[in-house]
C-alpha cells in the first residue's frame, strides 16, 4: 500500500468512524448494506484491518448518500436537516 493509499484509507475510515459515532449504532446498518459482519466494520474503525477496495468504494457511496440526505436546506430563518416528514423536523434558528 502506497503512502497515498494509506492516507486515503485513513481519511475514509475517519469519516466512517465519525458517521457511526454521530449516528449511534449505524455500524450494524452499514455492515448490513455491505454484506459483512458488524465485527468487520468494528475492525476497520478500530484499525485492526482495512476494508477491501470494493468495500472501500461502497463505504464511500454510503457516506456520500448520507451526506446528501443530511445536507442543510435553509428556508427563511429555519434550517431543516434532511427529514422525511414535518414531524421529524428539528429547527435551528439562523441568525
């Protein structure tokens, strides 16, 4: 693995770790989407192993999809965070 590959892998794993930490329990969900055991995702995020190229690409797609879903949409003075229904909205007043 080249230095560039290590840096890219490290960046991907950091993004995955941050996502799982922010979304509590999403490690199992990501494992299911990837068709791997939750322990594999845990091994990746704890630095015991690295995902294969195929899994790395799939992780990137999952994280990109999640990032788009959570993209902040600002309407007037209220920010709405990728919610499916008005009942799920969390309001963050903008100044």
